[in-house]
C-alpha cells in the first residue's frame, strides 16, 4: 500500500505551496482510517521540503511515493523515487529520512543507536539497517521487482546532521549496513544529488512504484533455493516415517484447497518430541517452493526464535519475515496469505494484547 504518490513536478508544486504535509496527512487518514500522530505530521513538514534541491534535476515525470508499505511488514519507507536509468532499466530509490542532529552507539547491541530528539534520548535502529532491510524484502518478495529486474538503491539522508570524522554511525560494527545503504548528512547533499541524477535519467510517470505496489508478494527463486538448501543441510529437519506420510498428505490437501479455492484446516496431532514442529518447517519450504505465500506461526516467541535462527544465513531479514506471532495478523487484509502453519495451536487465544482485548478472532 502507498499512502501518497505523485509525479516529481507535482511534489515540487505541493512543497512550494506549503501543502505537502497536508496532502500526505489527508491520504493517511483515507488509507489507514485514522489520524496520524502529531510528530509524524511535523516530520513530513520538516523533512519532505529538504528533498526539493536533491531532486531538482530529475525528470518532471519521475515517480514519487511517500510512506511506501513494505511486503510482509507494517513498516513503510519514508520516501521513494522511481524512473529509468541511462539504459532504460527500472530503478527504485528508497530513502530513510531523519531529522537527527546526533547519534551515539549503544554498547553490546547490534544495529541500535541512540539519539536526542525533542529533548529526549531514545534508541533507534541504525538508519542504514532500516532501509537496507526494506530493500532486501522488496528484492526477495516482490514478483514485479524480480520479473523486471528492478534496481533497488537504499539511501539514508540525515538533512540536519553534520557527519564527523569519528562518527558513531560509521563504527566498524555498522559497516555491513552503511556499505549497503550509504549515509549522507547535510554537508553531503551535493554528493547525494549527483548519485540520484546518475541513477535516474528518464521518468516513468510513477509506473514502477504502482506496479510494485500491485504485484503479488511471494519469495523469489533465489530466496526459495536458499531456504531449500538450508533445510536440506539441517539433519534435524529430515522427515522420518509417519512425518513424511503426513507431510505428503498435507501438501496434497493444500494443493487441492488452492486449486478449488476452498479453505481447509489440517490438524496434526502428536505428543512432545513427535516432530510436529519439524514437519511445519519442512512444509514451509515445500509450500513456498510451489509458489504459495505463507508463514510459520506460534503464540510464544521461543519456538519461532529457535527455528528461524536455525535457518538464517545470508537472507536474515527475509527469513525472519516468514515467522510470525499469532497476534500479528489483526491488521492484515483478508486472504493476504495462501497458508499458515500454526505450531502449538492449542496455545492460541481468541484475543491478543496484554489485556486480551485486541483483534477479532
């Protein structure tokens, strides 16, 4: 879902008139069905005009999206630009925008920094980590991106920030993140503009943005091969005797349900140690491989953490998004997933939240 989109020439006009934050706010109310928080409105008002000089030489019909939703998550990219490069290949620029003026390392925590904002110290994910995660999910789960070989470029723009020589954002522990998503401060605006001008030479009338938004969410071939290899290389996920029989029966039932467009529930019973969880992980790989989109679900965090960590290699973020809490789905659209593998289903509760008052069922 895109909260707000327009062409570059329209974005210029809205900023010039001082109404860009109003435009985004109205779109937010319409799409989300509720008002945005005041600090979010202020962020739009302060950060979006900072993009004008950076984008000044782009084609007028380049696409712009603000608050661009990432598949499988509730997260949204701050700012997106689409167009074609010099060879007419599709390009998507993802921007993480921050009003920060300082950032400090948080010891013994990966990808976490602290900053002072609105006179309060608060922890936040490293911005390069944030936007590189968004890029990875789009690359691995968007069918249009895979089919059209869209080049996705994650970028960080800290428009109030003066990058120092020994800046904590560039500590060696964060190197793998900022190499994927370069950071530009207010003194590097000219460099950022040059990169953008080189990346997008022709406009697309926001075609790429809207095609990505409307595209089917499913793992790409490369990710599926990685998941299959990881499962095959783990001896603990080898199916034995009845496990294999149940797996094949379940797979057949799922295929039939999908072919006839009729929902069905398969219940697998077994005591502790009989391998229901192993079966679930095996089926996750098998069902994803035949083109269905789904997830492993559990109420408690412990089993999810164990199994997803056992599969992680080079696609950490993409793997993690296949493992969900049972309370995750209350804001999802109907029929978003083709299948769900619910482990320890006897632990499910009708309502979510600390007070058991959130959600429908």
